[in-house]
């Protein structure tokens, strides 16, 4: 059972799921940034910017892994 879970992380489906869940974090960061701007809270705004950078980096890593799997999806090129 555990071997299946480990292999799922390296599969196309697992990578697509990871990309989707990582991208879902954008909603939370956008809300945080909006609230920080509304309240003029610089520290929260910096936190939102760092979180956004982490999301972008995570998506880039997942995209690279997807390309390494040899995915010939039309959208990926």
C-alpha cells in the first residue's frame, strides 16, 4: 500500500494533483494580501509576498518534474 502512494507522487496524475493543490494556495495568499493592503499592515504584506514566491517556486519545480516524465500534453509543448 505504501509503495503505491510513493509511486503516485512520481506519476503524472500525482503531479497534476500537486500542481492543483499548490495553485489553490493562491486564493489564500490573495486574500491575505488584500487584507494586508486594506489594513496597511506591511508585515502581513511581506508575508503574502514571500508565500506567493514559495507558490511560484513550487509550481516551477512541479512543472519541471512533469516535463521530466516526458509528458506529451499539447498544453506543455
